[in-house]
């Protein structure tokens, strides 16, 4: 069955960096685009970034452009989210997703001094 397992979250100071990972199994990873979403307390889940199946194209929500980078390693069945220049408003649970409806369990990112 499809499994997505996120890791790499934690507590970081404003301006700091984190790299999230999402390890995938149960399907042919290299055939599917992948996405990152996040959900802040009291807010709806929002899309953050997407990457095509071969990694050639990426897209981002405006609020993270220039700070976050989505990438993938199809040999490791893993998608990454490199987050730099983190802000308190980036605090959220981050989820990876494979369409049409597969989600990981999420990893908490807290940006605070």
C-alpha cells in the first residue's frame, strides 16, 4: 500500500534552515509528481510546493518563493523540502502528498526565538 513518511521537522530560530524528507513506498515513485502542504494552527491546509515526476519542473506558493526548494531523488524514493530564511509564519505541520489522496502523517516545524 502507499506509504509516505515525513521527517526532519523541529524547532528552529527565525532565519534558520531545515530540510524535510518524505520517504515513499508502495508505488512506482518515479512516475508521480509530488507535493508538500502545510497546516498552521487554526488554519486550513495549504499547498506549498510541487515537483514533476522527473524533477524537471517545480512550483511554489508565493509566500515561500526564493526561500524553499523542493527536490527529489527517485533512486531513494524520497522528496525533500529545503527551507531557508524561516519565519515564524512558517510554523505548521508539513505534509507530503501524492495525488489523488495519499498523505503522510506530517512533521511539525516550529519557528520561534
